[in-house]
């Protein structure tokens, strides 16, 4: 298994989601305020099929690249909200309506954000598409 720190893992997950056209990607560093995880990655899908596709993309690529499976995976009955728990990184994949309803960023407003420029730089070599 390839060793990777939690910030880089969160960044690579964000990159995979970005490559699959996920919207409004946010990485929150919650490690200083919670023992749940070190980072949350939050992304919006425009449709239920896209929410599912984003979830599958993360699971498949993290398994392929880092030989890691989520410790836990959850979703609602309509598949409009998915959660992948990698221990140190928790991924929230939400339909746009659920993203507004759950307002994860507002609830965790005391967490630090990782900028898009920073996560893109950290994950540069991990694009799922050939350049």
C-alpha cells in the first residue's frame, strides 16, 4: 500500500472529483476541532446519477492508486447523499439540494479550508485522465 498523508489523500480525492466534473469542491481541515477525521472533502453533483458516479470514481481510484477501501460507506435511500469514510478523510458527495440543506461548511465554519490552488498543486500527478 502506498503511504500518503491525510492532506494529500484529501487533495487527490478532490482531484478525482474535479476530473469527473464535481462542483463546488471544498476541503475542510477539521483535525484541530474534531476526532472524527483530519479532513472532510465535500462536493456537489448536479443529478442523482452524477452523485453515484462521483462516489464510484472515488472508491475505484483510491483502491487502484492507494489500495485503500473506505472503512464505511453510507448513502440515503434516494442516493442523493453519499459518505465515504477513509478514517482520516471523510468524503461527502451530495446532490445540490442536499448540499444546501445539510450546510456542512456552515456547521464546520471553525475548520480551516484548503484552497483549490493548494489541493490542485498537491494532487497534480494524480489526474485520472491522461494529459
